[in-house]
C-alpha cells in the first residue's frame, strides 16, 4: 500500500516562503499525476496544484505566480515551493495521486502551514 508523508510546514510571516515535500512509497509515483491539496479549519479540502507524470502543471487561480509544484521521480518525491505567502494560504497541506481528476490514495497526515505576523 502506498504511503504518503508530507513535511515542511511551518509558521511564517506574510510574504515569506516555504517548501513542502511529499515522500511516496511504492512504484506508482512515476505513473500518476500528483497533486497538492489544502484544507483550512472548517472548510473542505481543495486542490492547489497538480503535475502530470510528464511535468505538465496546473494551479488554482489563487496561487498562480506564487506557488510552484515539481516532482523528482527518481526520489518518489513531490514538492511545493510557496512564495509570497498570505494569511489565506494558512491550512493543512496534503499530497495525493490523481486519477480521473480525483485523489485516490489514502491521505497522509498532512503538514501544517501557518501564516501570521
């Protein structure tokens, strides 16, 4: 069973940067589109960015130009570089593999991003 382990979350000031990582066990990492999702307290979990196995990327409008998703297939690791962070980016961030437009693996524990002065 594939396991997803997110890391890199922290408390930063508005305008700061963070780099999140997602380590995936198993051999499926190279096959599927991978995505980052986030969930703020009391809200649903939403897609932030996705990257296909060939490197094509897609972002939600609110993070375009600030966030960059990337993957290292040799290391089975997904990244999310987050710049110019805003308070509204504050959430728990999760990664998952995507199939037919939907995440389908068991969720990891996520990593918490806090943005506050």
